[in-house]
C-alpha cells in the first residue's frame, strides 16, 4: 500500500447494488432514447439471424445501472469527477434481471476506486471493470 | 446520414465536430428507459446519456460492419452537465488494426462546453469478428 492509500472499506462510501429487469420494451425504449436503433437490439430479421437468434440489450443500457448505483452513492460528484473503464463479457438477452455492483477497492489521494460488475440472475458476468470518483466536494 | 467506411479508417482520422445538448424531455425519456429515478436529472444530464449520444453520433458518421461488437468502454466525467447546455463532441480514431483476422478500432471522444472547456470524454473499442471482417 502506498502512502496515499487508505482502507477502502473504511473510507469509500458503500455503493448499494441496483437490480433491474431488462425486457424487450425497456430495450426498445432505450433504442429510441439513446438513440441507438441498431437492428440487433430490436425484434428484427437481423436479430433473428444473429448468432444469438434474438435481440440483445444495448451494452450501454446495462452499464447505465452501474452509473445509477454510483450516482446514488456519490450524487453529482459522480457526474463531475467519475471515471469508468469496463469490458463487456457476455451478451444480455432480454428478458433478464441485471444486478449492478460496485465494491470498494482502494482510496488514493481522495479518489475512491471500485470494482464494478453487472451479472444476470444466473450469475453470468455481463460486464466488469473499475469506476472511480473523487471524494469530498465536486 | 452517409457514413465513413469502417475499413478505410486510419489512426488519427477525425470526424466532423457536432453539437450536442439534451433537453429535459430527452433526459426524461432516457431515464425512463434505463429505469433510474433520481431528482438530479431534473436539472442535470446523466453522464452516460451524454456517452450514449456520442456513440449515436459515431454510428451516424461511421458505417459499422455487420457483426460489429462494442467490446470496451471508458469514460471520464470532468464536470456535471446541465439540461440544454450547449456542447460540442469531437471524435478521433485512436487506433484501427487487424488482429488474427478481426478488425479492432478505438474511438476517442472529447466533449467540450461553449467555452471550449472539457466536460467529459471517453474511448469506445469495437471489434468486427474475422468472419464478418472478411466478407
């Protein structure tokens, strides 16, 4: 541990998990709002002909649950100082229930870093990576 | 909008700057779609909503190949953005390479406010699988 490190569990605010059902109507709503009308996310011949045989949810829709969890814990500091670095690991095939988690890893020089992930109800990791946010005033 | 050919991109290519702002109605539609309930988004824009808009612009400008997969994403948020705040998005091709038959490209995005100050940015990495890249 370097001089700037402190115990993450003691110093970083806890981030409560966010759980949400992602069904096709939610995916369709996201496609319109994002906007991202890629046919692979909607009930189209292209989605049916894909390797999954059905639409997949937008990765950014799944990632939005991580941002929601971080916002709930850190408020506007998240929007003003946050960082995210993730890799998608598996497709999200609606309907599914996604749980986003952020576990404190470290605090260095006033910046808290979390290990973040989203899993489906079977425990399959849909994405994982890290998030960080400055502690204190934004 | 007609797009740039994904295969012809090279590192350093820059897409035309484009304006971005999100209205209250657009933010409402976004948070209703994601399911988030947060009073902050009555006055401010969720940072990932901006990211989604930047990605949408990228897809408007670059004709992605069938089978393209969004594999990695980075964001850094530097200032909270308010509803209707005028912004400009700049996207650059950070890398474009073939690896084992797959095409992999990374796009760097910078979002600045009217004063030219950065409010956020990110890096999106996409991959075209070998079977699609060869077609």
